[in-house]
């Protein structure tokens, strides 16, 4: 009985990894064709770097980090 419980619980990490990986792949799949053209690739990379910087600076300000 306890073996069945641990067998079931051990399946959850694989499920979570699969769900997260599926969400990431489906989120970035429409962006892949944009990397084929240099101008749109530069714009896309700029948007991604800008978004990361915005989130980073916002979290630092909210948490009071130096």
C-alpha cells in the first residue's frame, strides 16, 4: 500500500516537467520563424532583453535590493 503511494508520488515530477516544457515550446513556437529574418530577429532579441531587464529592475526595486 505504501509502495503504491510512493510509486504514484514519484510520477508527479515527470508530469510537472512535461507540462512546463510543453508550455515553453508552445509559447516560443510562433517566434521561431521570426529568427529567419535578420531584422525581425534583432527586434525580437531586443524585446526579450528589454523585457528581462524590466522584470529584473522592477523586482530589485520592489524587494529593495542593491
